C-alpha cells in the first residue's frame, strides 16, 4: 500500500515524531510505501508530494516543526480541490490512503472528504489541547514546559523590582496551557477563556500578593476576556487576512492593574516560542504511538477514523465524533488551581 501523509494547520512539536512512527511501523510491519504532501492540503490539491523512505525519518522524533511544511489551505478550494479532483490525483499516483495530521479545521475537511469516499485516517494535533476526543494532544506538554520555564524566569525579575508580571500564553478557546503552566509555575492568578473575571477580582488577587510582600504573577490565556469587557473576545479586530487578531490581552491588563493597584506592571507575550523547538519526551512517545496506530487503522480500512489517547491507551474514534466538541477546562480543575491564587 502507498500512504500519503500530510501535516496541516498551526505546527507544534511532535509532528515529525508522528511521521517517523507511521513510516517505521508501516515499513517494518506492513511493507508499506510512503509519500509526504508538502504544505498540508495544499500539496494534496496541487499534487505536490515527495517520497519518504525509512532513512528519511532517522532521528526525526526530536526535531521540532514538520519536515513536510504546513498551511491552512482548504482542500475544497482551488483548481485541484474537491473530492473528485483529489481522488483522481491519488489514483494517477497510485496513492491508496491519506493520514491527515491536524486540528479542528483539518479534521473537518478530512471528514467531508471521507464522506465523499476518500480513504483517510486522522491524527489529532492541537497545541491548545482543545479537542475533546483525546485526553491529551502531543505538543501540549512541550508548550507547558516552555511556558513554565518562562514563568520561573519572569518571577525573578518581577521580585527584583517588586512588579506585577502578566504573562500571556496560547489558548484560543480553552485555558489548558495557562492552567498547567500557571499551576506548575506558582502563578498568583490564572485567567482562562472558560472563566471570565472582573478587573476588580483580578486586582484583589494581585493586591493580596503584594500585601504579603511578594511580586504578583498573573498567567493569562490569549482567549481570556474580562466579564465586563465589551464583546465576547479579547481579540483586537481583524487582521489583513480577515482573521481575528488574537492576543493582546496581557498588554491590556497590565496597565489596568497598574492604574487600579498602583503596582508597577509589565506584560510578556510568549507567542510562537511555545510551538517551537524539540518536543518533550512525553510528546515524542505520544506522537510516535499515534503515528504507529494511524498506520494500523489504515490497514484495518478504518476510513474516517481518528487515533486518540484515552487514559494510557491509543484508541480510534470516528472523526465525525471528534470534531465540533471542545475540551474545556472543567470547573473542578479551575477551582483546584484557584485555591493557590492571591
Ligand atoms: O491553534 C493553535 C494556536 O497556536 C493558537 O493558540 C494561536 O492562537 C494560533 O494557533 C496562532 O496561529 P498562527 O500560527 O496562524 O498565528
């Protein structure tokens, strides 16, 4: 069997480990052949792919990013787009099936293509850990490590100056990176999209830290919004590509805190550094296992399925079941963390 692999959407550490796991399992257990589509669905639509041999994946599990490149191209758009064109391209090149590694957008497209008869297996990828069908997604653990190290470093400079530091981490719809890095780094307040708060509440936490002689450290997810802030989101309008301009919440909160509490405040946005570099050991193992199981799903003709982590086991679920359901931080997990605030 010849299998095409693609990585689509925002990158995250562990993508290369999935590719390596899939190729090694496919070659060793099934005598499969592999090609990699360049730049996500763009490579599928344009018939742009390269062979991936066993020697191409040597040492790949520790390498950040994706050797295939990624984009947010929609496979239903463009000249070669749509199920008929894609199937024709696959037939012409003898490609039997696709393993699509991506998040909500990629998987939604994969589901529509599978409904039209294409042979696709999905692998979930979300640095924000926001897909409900998997307990954890690779890349998340690495992002939490990076954010935690940053919080540790910001604490020492905050303490040196008696300042309040507001650290913005990724998390468009859910606050898992903020919750975990905030707990690990001993943040005095963790602000997440699932839990809007008033500026008064935030300042109360900040002041109680100052009153104990400490420098307050606030971790905020990019999708957080104040209870009393206009509009549901923290984004600042649309960017040049008509996408919501995310982030900027730390930049807005720091001066508000300074003005209300009189504590000198600074903001730091961690941004894409959370998605860069080598994956953690945990993410390498998870990604490798997902890649291996995706190949097994191909050989079981489990089209339209997605591999997923449930507890410590890798299972399969239907992509239809996986998309459209967010993995939000439950109230109980937030309440646990809140005991440590202030
Ligand atoms: O969805 C993952 C994510 O990293 C979000 O946390 C962030 O808002 C977004 O992607 C950034 O996207 P881009 O890389 O396109 O700027």
